[in-house]
């Protein structure tokens, strides 16, 4: 028995030594294989951007209004003004079980998520970035060198409580979920990124948090320079305007981040407003199927599947209706303007019918229920819907 026991101990010792050598080899090889990382831009030259703050001089009312929106606030560096959850004792804890809990803590001017096991601190990571405007919920990211990782605890605003981050284990905290450039592409406006071994590395100073003005209007540096030099010129130059985009271009701008999980064709931040989205990423689901649609991640897919969208798309592009319409006899008439005005009027009818799309009847005379001028104004992106209704 003594000989047998000694043999088993020897086997364990050999196995442990082999595992240690393998682990050391992995670390050593990984150290040699990592080439120096040079962060590069995956989007337009930084010199073409002026920043949203440059819009205030001429568009202060619009800027002030936009600065309070969920889009603009969808990501921010962690600060008391942006973190909705409390770090006060008694309100700052999430428990996985009687042994493991995580506390959200403020240390000096920074915030941390700290894991406690049987009352002893086990691991603590800083809450460096807040993702989510705080209307529904927020999650938090931490930096590890130039890579980003999601923290295990999020905050659910309607319940006013800390919660397990979506998709995380229910029985223990996890700190290893890597955050890709695709995440910041929708929760930010710009970043310099390099991908190495399936991990995205960011230039921290290049990140533009939130969805800013240039995310939808394109780089504005030339626009700002031109209009500062020519203040009497009231026609917008060197800037992308919504009214100049086609219907699908407008839809693509929303679908970039509101059409579910997509398979990338080009790197994050390559797509710009006005581009054809299908050249940059493709949906990871069938656009003709409603089986995988969900209201949180694929609003675009739900809209495409709705009866209202199908009715409007069918009627507002109907050649026979366009041909019969007196709208085209106007000097500014064209099939494109008719289609835009038709969609705009249909939206008005939809609002008036309190969302009952079956009440919408588009005919050659329907478009005159509201003046042509107002229809064009709405179709071209009028900001004041109430003045048209």
C-alpha cells in the first residue's frame, strides 16, 4: 500500500510539473508572438472633423436640444453626472449568493466594482466608461491597457437596482467579456482601432463618446471653415443633410445600429451617412423572416415586417398612382418628390389614426388633404411636425 501511494503521489507530481511547464510555455510563446501594436484609424481622416461643439455657434438651439437625447448620451467617461446607480452603503451591492457579492464603490474620484467572497475583497476593476443614456439601463466598461472589457454588474433604471450584466453567468462575476469596435461604433462616433488576434485595441484619446452631430451629418470641418468665412451664405455647404438622402439611405443610417447583430464586411467606423450599408455589413438573420426579431435589438427588422411599412412602401412607389397624380404637374414635381411627400402624408394619417395603419388609404387625391408645401416640408425633414399636423 505504501509503495502504491508513493507511486500515485509521484504521478500527481509529474502531472503538475508538466502542466506548469505547458502553462509557462504558453505565456512565453504568447510574449514572443505579440507584435508591437500601432493604432490606426478605420474611418475618415481626423482633420475632416470639427466636433459637435463647433455646431453651437450657428445651431445653438438644435445643439442644446440634441445634447439631452439618448443618442448623444449613449456613452460617456464614468462620472457622477452619468452614473445612475447609487454607490451609497445599502444601495450599492449585487449578491450572486450568500458567499459572493459585488459592491459598487467610490474611491477618491474614481468608481469601482469590487468582488467580495466571504466578506474579503477578491478583485476590483474601475468603472471607466458608462454605456447607456440611463433611460432604461446602463452597463460599464474597464480598460486593460488599450483593450476594453465589460464589467459584471449593470444598472436597470426602471427597477432602480443593480443587476447582472446581460448574458453573464448567474452564479459568479465575470470580467473577461471583450468589447469590440462594433460596440463603440453604435455607442460612439469615432475611434482609432487596431485588431490583433480577435481583440480590438483603441487609442483612448481618439474616442468620441455618444452619437454626435457628425455621426449623421458627416465630417464638418470644411463646412465650419466655409461658413465662418462666409457668414452671409445661408445655403448649407460641405455638409450632409437628411433631405438629400434617399429613403433607403435614411433607413440604412438607422439600420447600422438598430437592425440586430450584423456580419461585418469592413472595419468599424468605415460606414458613413449616405453609404450603402450592405457594402459594410450584412444582417445575421433573414430579412424576410420575423422569427428572430426582437424589439430591443432589431427595431429596423420589426418596422420592415409591419403592415404599415409594407402598405406605405407599396402605395408610395406605385407607378400608376404617380402617373395619375396632379402633384407631378407642379413645376417642382418628380417621382422622387412625390414618393417622399406621399410617405410624409401617410405618416400624418398614421398619427391621426392613432397607429391604425389599416385606416391609411393612399390615392391620387389623398396627397392634397394637406397642402403640397407642407407635405414637401415634412418630406424634406421639417423639424416642426406640430406645425404641419
